[in-house]
């Protein structure tokens, strides 16, 4: 039973979208007793819990919250997917990595305090506004322990899943980042820390980091407009998956057929045909199959496909049937038997602004009243989430599946340009002017206006 709970964490965390990543057959999270000890450095020890609503700072310790985090990741994954699906156009493909978003938020959670911390712990534990879904708050320590274990899991060469985190700090004299936050994110999330000036060069470096850590599947994460003078920091997560089918398709297995689009149009698409061995029947609401990726003794992954019944339709199925337990249930309740499966080849990119997370339960985090004082001290007031950007890429073909995603949490403060004192200068009499080369500190032109002709009627 413990194995299934561990598998469920990975199954839910790496799923949702057209390419589903899951720990299928073998062990996932190691026992907490086998994890690497956290550094005994006091700044690291205190950082993980320097944000309780009481203001106390207990020492960092291992917290076994497997069941809470299991539920939280499942619930968060389905809720985030359903939220973005509901916002999408009826003909748009939807693909994202809830794991990436959940990881970035968990990293930021080390900075939250007061009501901001309570909201984030509730949402990450699977509690959402106006929904009685049984979620319970998770703790900062529990999340840190989970990700410290998960990020350091050994993964073989058969199918690879890579995750990376980084924190980009804008060089500003009026903001001081707390060492405790930096030390904890480095220790528990393997976060890389960068101190960079505000400007386009930093955007280019961030995009280069994402490009490298998504195996070149996401090349432009941020635009120059994403970082403004009031930006304090950008927290990033990047994930990349490369899974080879256990039984790859041969050329003879590929044949064109008709794909019926949501807008009632039709497309001629390359379909890959195979015989699979795990059939899914979701109580007549949908059917599907499980297809495995090559694994090894440390890790296994699989692809789960669900086809809503025509009488249900995909919109209704996602809205009413896609619960936090759905993929786990379908995986464990799949029936052994021969399945003649046809899987279309596809490849696409998606991009989302995830400020809808505010409506999912953390409105304070997106407002100037947020309390992320565990992250930094700013002379300009509170630091808050300005924007959450998420981009994803997926491609499924004869050999397997490649997928990548990145999440950027952009943090800002209340920095404002100083209000100028206003003077009045009316050039209604003779004046002098210059056209000046600022960089080389010399005037290119100097003039004097002494008389002007009447303007034409």
C-alpha cells in the first residue's frame, strides 16, 4: 500500500495534458531514513520554518507528510488543468506541467508568512475556494523534504526526467534578499542563484537557462517587458522529459487516418497503431490504454490515454469526471488484455499566464498586501507575485515522447518612480537649444530661436 501511495505522488505530479508522465511499476520516493542529511548550518536549519503564522522559527526537520502531499499534488494538478482548460478557446490544445508550477510555488512558500502562508499551504494541500474536497494544509518543512528527496532520485538512461530550479535576483540597493531563503532553496531544491542587473541582458540569460534546462524545447520564456524596474526577483522551475517507448513503433505501424477536430473540421493525421496490454474503462464515461516507456530498476514512466465517450464529450468529461484521483484510479483499475490502440503523432507548444492561481486560493499572494518577508526586505513595501508564466512543449512520435515545461514566478514590490516637482517653462520668447550626444558628452548641434514665422492657416 505504501508503494502505491508513493507511486501516486509521481503519477499525479507528472501528469495532465496530452503527454502523461508517471512512475508506473517500480519504487519512487525513497524512505525518509535514507535521505541525505540537511546541512547543519544554522542559517539553513532555520530557513525552512522561518515562516509560521506564529512567527516562531523551529529547526528544520524531516516531516513525513506523504499522504498530504500526495493528495495536494493530485488535487492541485487536476484543478490547475481544469482551470486552464476552461479558459482556453474551444479549438486550442492544452498542455502544461502542474509539477513545474507546484515546485515553483513550494520553493516560494519558504518566504511566505501570516495569511499568505496559510493560503499557500491550503492550496498546495488541495483546498480550493468554495470546494469541499477534503484537502488539508501541508507544511513548509514537509514540502521541502519531499522535493529534496524527489529532486535527488536516481533516474537511469532509459527514460529521463530532469528538473532544475533557479532564483534570479535583480541588483537593487533598496532590497536585501534573506540568506536563510537562499540557503534553504539551494539545500532543498538545488536552486541556482544569480544576481543580475535589470535589463534585456538578464532576460536573455534567463531564456538561455530555460533553453538549456528544457533540452532546447523552450527557447524564449520571458520577453523584455516581463522584467521592469520594480522587479525584485524571478523564481524559475524547468522540467524536461525524454521517454522511449518500451515497444517503439515500426514504419509499418504508421498510417494516415482522419482526426475529427473539436470545431467539427477534419484533419488527415499520421496514426501509430499498436497492441497494448492495459485497458481502461472509466465506468462507461471514457475508455483508454496505458503505454509504457523504457524503465530501469530505479524509475519507470508510462503514458495514459483517456478517450471520453461521444455521449459525454471532452468538455463535460474534464469538467465533471476529471477528479484529483482520476489518473491514479484509471492506472490501478486498468484491465490486463489486448488493446488495439491508435495514437496520433502530435507536436505543439503552449503558453499560459497563471494569475488564475489567485482564484484557486492565494489571492493575497498576488496583492501588495502579500507577506513574503521571508524572501527579502524591501524599502519599498511588500513583495508580491506580479505574474506567473508557464510554457510547455510536447511531441509524441514513433520513438517515444519528449516534453518540457518551465514556470516563472515574477516577484515585484511597490517601487514607484519619485513624483517629480512640476515647473512651468513656456518657450514664448527667444531661447537656446542643443542636440546633445549623451554617451560622448558633447553637443552635436546648438541653436538659438529668436523669431518664428506665422504658422499656415
